[in-house]
């Protein structure tokens, strides 16, 4: 276990910047030099390890990678909002402090969130108001894999995978010393943030240290909202109870030897934030994680064996005023081993084993799920065949999942939770193809059959859930969720000009979700028949239905001015038009009605200008009105367009690269409500999207 990193990371960043200034003053040459040709380090090729376990640069599965300046200019305080508006990706937005990514209309436990390719369980998939304990300030790269990924990561990845990579266990030698420091301030929520990442080593060892801090106030919006929180005006243009404080950090290191490497890390995350559905409730969260990872290259038929293991201790307490209320905890262990074999003709691939165990507990008045233990073991195989025209991939996975309810051991008088054990054996298989039609054209296709075991809360829940404004009831007799997904994509590239389009359809048998029973319950779970009764909750049951998801996503770049992408006119200014769009439709095939919280048609475009050390961007994101909603328990949302702009300037201070930037979001201060948020469905007036905000910052890399 490492310290809690209570020391303010902004102070550490300031000290780092001061040391750079001292170094500059100690040199005889000028301290500041505008060097357009050297200000931005050369771009490195994108590496998407999530999309292909064999490390191929051409990916069959649709994958998006964010890193460097692209991640810096998009980063928000939550993972969902950072990735929102990528093609095929939206956010479960529960105010500014809690949001998970939604991929192709699928969210919760159908999207797997990984840390450095390994599990990092929390409670974010259990409830929309539970945050993901990861921060972009100390993240190196985020990879988003759209579409079924169950072969490698299990049935909970049927919708896709988000892999957050922070290099806390370096996998390559680091010769010398380097790192980065970030400082930022935002006007919309008065947020001050800072982060420091330091790395050093040689051919035999590498060390990584990072720390971050965020402190933000209530978020500004374009409309007056009511607030009963003490010390706040009754009406204000703020989202009530949306302040947030977060800090954390890590230390890690790796030893390298002739036939491989082995490393370990320990990290911590702490956060205290308001839950915007209740004016007087805050969540105090902590997550501690220890990980070990290594690779051995024995030679011979087995070219490498890669293994990683982690232990995560997650806990958060919901405070009502100053008193502790419901507490959620999740103790988890994760193990993953992959053995890659040498080529057999044109075949290459790997076989793997993964094991996960989770012990979940919820204690308090709003504990809507019992204590439980979930254990999963799986074997998987992935192979690729290289051909003269492209590649073929195929694989399979088999799992054994045990879910055991432990009831409510702290209070035997609570008898509403079922006690027992269920065992499931999910199986998955997939095939894919990549075809090079011409030097500029590629076609890809994927076909996947996936089975997912029901989660503990889908089987066992029975209690009040304030975040969904419902009394949720699980079904201990649920069967596996089964789906078949098909994806067809095309990609064109000519210099700086690119275009990508993917169309997909996924059909579910026994799609597990919440369905209104039509009954109303009181705080004790008793049926209420009096229509005038207050403090009641609608009853929702977990059940399986037939469902279908279809959609199209597209993106590209058009060079309008400057170099053509082949190296000519390299010193000229450039102007690019980046465009994107997507649409998804999801239907309950048993009732013929749409499924809830699905993103509408979306389109966006950005003009990106670059000239030496200067860069600037101006763009918009349009969300159409969402009228495809269920007839009960959902609201339609109106169309809206959000404009944004940014500017950046790069310079050098000796061996350090400085990036000064400013970004303004929602330029027109547009009032908008997210169609993918449960808040829009339940407490519509209380949580619009943030209003206009200016963010200024500085990144130093060295």
C-alpha cells in the first residue's frame, strides 16, 4: 500500500516548473526560445494493443486511440465525458462527477473498463451515480474498442472495451529521466487541477511515479435550478451538489532481463463528490490497487508468456448531510496469462487463461443488493491467418461463472434477499476478416456470438435505488444473455485525407434489463395502492427480452490547405476539416418499443488549423431530437448543438516542451439535456449539461 497522496499535486507541478526555470537561468543561452520546427515532438505511430492481442497495426475490429495532445484537449473529470462524441461512443452522464462510456447503445456491464489491459473493478456499473476511479491527468493513452470483445475479456465486453493505459508498470526500458506536468483551471466549475508523471531508468530497470489533484465547485448551467443544500441560494445557475475533490497517485517499477521483464505497481484514488440527484448526499470514494505484470520469452515454439495479476480494494460511503449512510465495497482479484506461439505456416496466435473473483457488499438503508461473491475462470484462443490479400482472425472462449448470495449478514432480520448459488457456463466465438482492396482501400468484417452470465445484482437485487428512482428486483432464475453481432467496415486513406464507416447489427436473446411492473412500493417494499401516497418508488424487475441494436458510425479528415500528407509543403500552414457522425436504433422485439437511453442521430465537424508552434480548432457537435423512447418511464429530448473552440502554442525551455492552451466549451451557453442520462428520465430539470466554460492550462514534457 502506498500513501494517500494528500499533498496537493498542483504544488508538485509548480515545483517542477520552478526547477525548469532554474535550469534555464543556469545556462548561458537564452532561457526561452520559440522554435516552431522543434516545439512539437515528432508524432509516434498509434499502438492499439486492445484491438489486437498480437500487436498488428492494421486492426480488424473498429478501434479509436486517444493520446498526447488529442487526449489533453478532450480530457474531462470523468471517463465517460472524455470519450463522449467519439464515433459510436456516448456517456451515461450522471452530472459532472459520474459517467461511464456507452458504446453503440450498450452500457453498464456490457462495456468492460480495463486498466493497462487488466481488471480494475469498482461499483460504477452497479449504479449511474458511482464514478470510475481513473483520471486523465495521469493517463498516457485510452483505447476504445467498439463491438464484441468477449473472446479476450468475457461476456461483459459484448458492447466493447475501454482500456486506460498509464504505464505504471513500464514494459519497455526508459533510458534517462523524463516526464510531464499539467496545470489547469476552468471557469465553469472553478476547477483547479494538476498532475505530475515522472519516469526514469536504464536498460535494466525503470521507475514510474505519478500524482494528481482536482478541486471543483458546483457546475454552471444556463438556467436557474432549485437547491436545498445548506449554504446555497434556493435558486442559482448551478447544478446543485455537483462539487468534487479528487486526488491520488502511484509508484511502479520494472526489472528487465535478457529474456523478458517483471514489474509491479501500487496506486490509490480518493474522491469526495456530490450526487446531483439528492441535494444533501455526497460520496466518499477510495480505491487501492496493487498489480504485478511480466513477460518471459523462452524461445522455441512458445515465443512469449505474458502474465498480469492485480488486487483492488474499492469502497465508497454515501453521506447524508454529515452522517454516513449506505456503504458499498468490492474486493477483487484478477489474473490473466497469455502464451503466444511461433508462426505455423501463415498462422500466428495465442492461448490464454483468465480468472477473476469479486466480493461485493452493500450495507445501509439503501442497500438494494445483498453481499455476494462472484468467481469466473476462462480459457480462450485467438488465431490469425495472413494471406496475400489481408488477414483472417478467429477465436473462441469458454467460461465458468459462479454467483453466490451471502444475504445480509450484518442484520439477520433483513430477509428480502435470496440466498443461494448459481453457476453459468458462457461460451463465445468470433471470426473476422481484413481485405486490402487497393493501396488506399480496406474492408473489414466481424461476426461474433457472445454469451454473458447475469451479474449479481441482476439476479439478487431487492431494494430502493435512488439513482434510478426505482425499487429494483432481481430474478434468481435468469438465464444467460446471448447475442449475435455483425460488423462491416470500410476505410479509405490518401495522404492526410481519410474516411471510415462501419455498419453493425447485434441481436440479443434474453437481453437483461429493468422493466416496470406497474406497482408502487413504500420504503419497506410493501405495495402501495393509495394514489396520494408520498415517498414511494415504482417497482422495476430485471427480466430478459429479445432486442436488436443497429447503427452506422463514420468519421474522416479532409485536408483543405497546406501539405498533402506526403511530405511536400511541410512548412506551410495546414487547415483540416474533421467530420464525424453516428446513429443507433435499439428495439425491444417483444414489445416493439424502443429501448431507453439511446443516443439519437449525431453529427459533428471541426476545423483544425496548424502553423508552426500555433494550432487552433473550432467545431460543433449536433444531437438530434430523440423521439424513439419507451412509452412508459422515459422522456423525449430536444435537439441541440454545442460549439467549442481551442487554441494552443508550443515552445521550448531548454530540454522541456511547453504547451500553453485555452479551450472554451458550449460557446453559446446552450441549455441541453443528455438523452442517454437516467437523470433526463427521472429528474429532468435538475441536471442539464454544463454551460459555457473556459479552460486554460499548461503542459510541460521533458
